[in-house]
C-alpha cells in the first residue's frame, strides 16, 4: 500500500525516485532533496524571465524532486524554446492547456512560488544545490541497483563491474558538463595551448614514437586517437610497437601500458633486451650467451630497469577488463599511451555474451570500445590488427596492403583515427621497392588513413635480428648501467608465464 500511495497522482509530493523513497524509508533516512530551493528557482524565473538563461543549461526537469515542479519547469522550458514570455500568467495558461494545472496545485500554488523570492539574484547558487541533491539521489539509485545485482548469482562479475563503472562515470559526465564557450574564449585557449607547446622543451606535442621520420609526419601520437597498426603475420607489428613503447618510456619518460595477448611478459622482455643491447633476439630467448654477451647485456639494459613501462600479458583479455585496468593505470601511473597486441585476440564481452553475435559484430564492438577508451582517458590507443589473406593472393610484384584488407570488420577503418600498415618487400623475397631502391633492412610504414593530416609512406630501418625499428640514419648508442633482478616492469600473472617459467626451471637469466 505504501508504494501505491507514493505512485498516486493525488499526492502533491510525488517523487521521481519511488524506489529510493521505499528503500530509504525502511532505514528511516530521508531522500536528499531541496524543495525550498526548487520553489525559489521557479518563483525567480516567473519574476524575471531572463533568469531562465542562467539555469537552462544546468537544470533538467528530472533534477527536481517534486513531480509538480518537474511539470512547471518543463512548461518554463517550452515557453523559453518558443521565445514566448515567461511569467505567472503564461506559465499558468500553458499548464491549463496541458491539463496539468490542477495536478501541480492550481493557480494559487503557482502564485505562491513568486512570493517566496524577491529577486533572481541567487538563482545560480540555488540551481547548484538542486543539482547536487539530484546527483546524490542518482548515486543512491545506482548503488542500490549495484547491490541488488551483486546478490544475483546469474550476473557475470566482470560485466557487473563494468556496468557499475559506466553508471558512475555517467552520473559525472551527464551532470557536470562543460559549459558552452564563446568562440572568442575557445580561440584564446587554443592559442594559449599552442604557445605552451611552442615554449616547451618537447619537440612534439603528442607522445613521440622515437622514430624521427614518423614524428615529423604526425607530431607524435595524439590524445584521444585510436591508431590501428595492421600487417600480415611475421611482418613486424609487435617489433614496431615494442620499439616505440621503449622509445616513449625511456627516451621521453612517458608511462606506457602494453597489453600483450599473444606473447608472455617474459618473451616481451626478451625482445626489449635485444632492442636495447643489439644482441640477436634468438640467442637471448635461448639463453645461449657467451661471457662477452652477458657483460654486454648487464651493461646495456640499465635503462629498462627504471622504464615506466607496464606489461600486462593476460590472455583472452576482454573489453571490460581492459577498460577497468586502463582506468586504474591512468589513476595510478598517469599512463600516456596504451598498446594492445592484438585486437583479434580480445573478447568483446563476458562469457555469457559469447555466441550472441557474429565475430564481425564482436570486432566492431571491440574497435568502438577502444575508441571510447581513448576519448575517455584522453590518451592515444594503438591496437594491432591482422590483415586478411587477400594480400597474399593479390597479383603483381607488390603485395602492399590496402584498407579493404583489414580483417573481419570494416568498422575498424571507420572507428580508427589513423590506420597504418607495415610493408617489407623482404617478407615476399623481393630485393627492391617499386622505386628500385634496396629493400634489405628497410620497411615502409604506410599511413593509409589520417584524420589529422596527409597520408603517405615513411621509410624506416628494420633490423630483424634485433626485432627493432628505427630511423634509417640512426646509430647505436651506449646506454650503460646495470639491470637489477626483477625490477623495472610491472607484470600481471598469466597462464602463459607459468607455462614458460615451468618449462625452464634452471634458467639463470638476470630478471
């Protein structure tokens, strides 16, 4: 009967959050509200119609606690939208037309609202209080729902955590919006940002790749961008992103999160050893190093021990897991770049969602989610992707990939701000590029899509023995230092690591 009374339209104090009132009533606590301030706001608007402009972008009808006030404010917004006068008479007349006048309390109640305030001087402050009470009610509703779902054994825990985070972020996003800015102010802020970039010591305003030819073309990886790097297996995708992750973390001190779904953390570190030391990657992976190479290893990987590079090798990572981990890493380490190797090994949803759609739909969902993550955290996200076999079957001497070769989903191209391909003629046993230049130890980084600038190719050096990409005119340097045991990397447990470590119990590598 209590719920029926709450939902009855005869009750003037009908609430928008009946579930809250019912649940909180059991504990004797009052739902957050500010009815007096709601009345003051409505009265101020009818006294001074210009006051509606001060709150129209802040308050929505649902933010009012009393349903009667929701209807009155909706009427005010409708009059404002139609550029009609807003006062006691026009509001009363509109409510009468909509057959809501008696429900809100009649003409006498509308008139009483104007008697509660003398002016509209404090309407912004009052609106702030009303909005804050609404946010508190929203938090109670969301948290109550989360608690209820947490007791439901049929709910997937990962999906529940993601939904909880999304709901809480949604409350902030929807109720504390940025104010609209005049063009003059936007121009000023943009100019100030350019001046700051110009006066900074950093050569590029994005996250640098450490490969000068690429940085000069794109200015580094840009905030909120989703970058897709695609190539056929064995072309060097992982080597390329490891090279730029190493450069960003060591050379430019940018915290980088590397999610490896294909290789274990130990294998990733082996490759980093090779990049840093110039020792053949195969010899490092086997642990077959002579005395000179061991000395070289310990002397040249000191930079890695302090690199702000976070490696996560969780297999079959879901979008929910990735989003939750990146949010935490952004808060804990202020990560500036996220790399996912690779997209097709990710899972779109929870275990219960498997089989509910095609693989193409799942990949589309993953790519959209990665773009949303980049925007949410305001950092670039680089995702590796496989190419279809259409590249191999293409006739002619060149096997250069095209956008249509992106595997499993055209939405990858659509969601991405930038699409890069790696092309190495050596991979196809070709000695030269199309322009007859030597192909040995060379690769083209093909910019096939770029929202921020021109497309085209950038030629770089690829040293296959060291799994390293660099500028063609680059030279090796001596980093020096020493690499202490088990330092320099944050790693998360995975079954792949356990398998790898257990297979080599006698390994005495220095990490």
